[in-house]
């Protein structure tokens, strides 16, 4: 099958991407590791002893960063619809976060204990239909926010990928109601043309 010019351009950009090269060299599973690294360097979210939930974890680069920064002290529970190669120090649940049974499995794994940090780099399966994709992404964000409001400790933090567009303002307002402070982050590893940004809710309101 002959590649479209747009596909060729993407492959060329990907191969020559500095973050892709760094990830390969430094052993990260995806360039997304550097998004979390930059945000955590700035906001100091991950500290030894914490319990961290990683939603939309596969292939696992955010969990890799979290493991390094917990320094063997703490707990990481990762969840994704897709299979993930095991990472030492990470408990993995495979399933669809939108299904009640999978959400219940995640909640049961917490044994009633609240968490310090929820990180969510989720995206729906892309259809190419903008309004459908934006709605799907917004729904995942809403679910992650609801989970965070229920399971974060008072003063706990929530980092989530969102897309500028339909539903963005509603998500922003919902987060402002749930957290003491909400800030936007656009790390260098986010491609410039992408409409993704990260919203960081600091200090869950009790």
C-alpha cells in the first residue's frame, strides 16, 4: 500500500523528532515521558511515598517516570484498555475505564485508601471526525475528574490531557470547582500543531 504524503511527512517527522531519539536512548517507551518529566520538574507533583494512579497508561512511559521519581517508596496503579508490558513497581489493570466493572476493579485495588495523585494521558480511538473525537476525549476527561474527586486525598492533585475545542471550557470550569487552583501546561514535547494541553488541578477541595 502506497503511503499518503501526509503519512510520509509524519513518519519523517517522527524519526527525526528529538524526543523520540531521546526516549530510545534513555529507555522510555514513548516520547510522552518528557511531557510528564517537564511538568513534574516545574510543579513537583511526584514525591516518594505517594500513591499514584495512571489512567490511559499504555505503553507505560508516564508510569516509568513515576517509578523513577517515587524512588522505590510508594505505589503506582496503571490502567489502560490496551495491554502493557510489565514495569517493575507498577500494578497494571487492563480494561476500559468507561466500564463500571473496570472502574470497580480499580477502586477495589485501592482498599479504601485515597490517592495522592491522578495522572491521565488518555485519548479515545480517533475516528477523524473532529466533533466525535472531541466528545470522546471530553467524556474520558470527565470520568477521570469524577474518579479524582472521589479518590484523591484533600489537597491531592490531578493532571489530565485535554484538547482545546468542544467541551474545553466546561472541563476547565468543572476543575475549578473541584480544585484550589487550576493551571494549563503545554510541555515542549507536545507537538506545536497539536491542540492538546494539560490541565493541572492543584489541591482537591475537601
